[in-house]
C-alpha cells in the first residue's frame, strides 16, 4: 500500500478547521454515527484527492460542491478515480444542503445499503 502524501494530510487537517457553512451543517448531521450508525470522517485523503466526507466501511464518499463550483471535467476524473477504488460518490450542492438538509440526509441513507462491497470480499465470501 503506497504511503499517503504528507502534504495532502496537512491540507486535509487544515481544511477540517476551516469548513464552509454547508459542510459544517452536513457534518453536524452525519458525525458521531448519527446517520444510521455509520461512521463518517471529514476531509479524508483517498489517493491523490481529499474528499469532503467518507464512510470507509461502506465505501461511500460525499462531496459538497460550492456555489462557484464549475469544473465538471475535474469532477468526472475525480469520481472515476474514486469509483476505481471501489467508492460510491454522492454529490450535493451548497444550496441543497442549506435548503433541504433532511432530503440530503435521506439520499445519503438510501445510498448506504447500496454502497459497493469491498473488493475483494473479506474471507473469500461471495456476494
């Protein structure tokens, strides 16, 4: 397993203390296993990326796209990389989180049981 980039780890740590309001609100809703008992972490380094939130046990990533977020090609590349690592990626806009946090929480809940299984499955189990 390759060593995680130290610069990315430092950036992720700094980002945890400077979260924008929509990320902070979503974090309050999902932290401490508040959402169906699933543990989420914030500002997680996965490969060459820092994702906003991740539930590693369920291979689920949540990305919050800011108001000025417009780089669709970069997002597609990022999502493709995360999916190649077995993660399912959910994206929400700041507006969605600020105006419909309950709906965002429901969408995350509905994605949890369908998040990809680890690859390979532990103990030789079959899906």
